[in-house]
C-alpha cells in the first residue's frame, strides 16, 4: 500500500509541476506564436484577422507592454488604412 501512495503522490506532484510551468512559461510562448500569426496578417493587411490574433495574445499575456504598444500602433495604422478607402461609411 505504501508504493501505491507514493505513485499517487508522484502523479499529483507531476501534475502540479506541469501546471506551474504552464503558468510561468507556456502562456508567454502561445502569445509569441499568435504574434507571429499577427505579423503575417499585417503583411496581408487582413485587419479582422489581426484583431482576432490580438484578442488571443491579450488572453495569454495581458500585461505585456510590448504587445500593448504594438496594438496601439496598429490601431493608428488601421485608421490610416481605412481612411484612404473609397466607399467608407461616415
């Protein structure tokens, strides 16, 4: 019975370790992955896809200053992009 308790304890310890690693590093990795998707969408000038990627980035890493400043710059870029389009809704 002692070995069974050790196995359960080790299993729970491994789950906690995985959870803490995810909280510490995994979320930042996924935010970077979605930022790379965002760069591709920006090259294609696909504004709805960019907004979707920013939403995912802010879900995974909401307090990162770099993403917030890039979002502000891209909002200004989008205003200029849609300002030049014909047939805009005023």
